[in-house]
C-alpha cells in the first residue's frame, strides 16, 4: 500500500473539526463543483481539468495566483473509502499531467502522499490530513522539512476557506 512508502518522521498532521456532516465533507473533497470553490492557497483560483475520484483515477488542475502566475498539479488517487478516507499522491505537473519538479525548489519531493480521514460525531466532522514525502531522497525530505511551517500555514488557510465554503452549503 502507498501509505507504507514514506517516513513518518517527515509526516505533517493537521486536524480540523467542521460543523457539517461527514457525507457533505466527503463530497466537497470529491466533487469538482465543490472542490474548485475552496481548495488551494488563499487568493488563488482553481481550474479543474479532470477529477476522476477512484483508485487509480486523477485530479488535474491549475491554480492561478492573484498576480496571474499559473501552476499545475495533480493527485493520483490510491484509496477511496467513502465517506471515511481518501489517500492520494500529490505532484506538480504540466497541463497534460506529466509530473514535474516544483518551480520553487529543484529538491522538492516529486510526490507527496496525503491520507485524509473523516470522523463524524453528533453532526460535526473531524478531518485529519496527514502525509509527507513519498519515495523521497534525503535531499527531498530536507527540502520538505524546511518548508514545513509554510505548508502548515498554507493548509490551515485552505481549511479556513473550506470552513467558509461550508457555511454556504447549509
């Protein structure tokens, strides 16, 4: 299984509780009409080219910065257990989905594994996202560690956007 090919010492773990049922939280992660409204850094827009959520399926999309800079990325879904769990490998890519090096660091890992779990309790959903460099070299793990504070801040901002988006879904 993909989860076994990364070192947990490099793992980043974020947990957030959302005031929404688990089925809805799972849908906003797996349906393009929802996902494009909240995923990504604050201030960026997301354009989804492909989103086929099943093991072996892909997400391919581009994010545009407020300044107009465009970056492509992809997910390759490894495991889907609706509505409990998503596992995907995340990479920078070109517009055709070919994996490329990150534009900001030639030592950035080619793949990052993300394991997202959803637990519902009394109408609220606890989401935990954990993961890190996948099949990475020592240099790639070091580059990831240097960016850890920025990653945490960026994902927290993304989860803030999800919270705001969910308010409009009730």
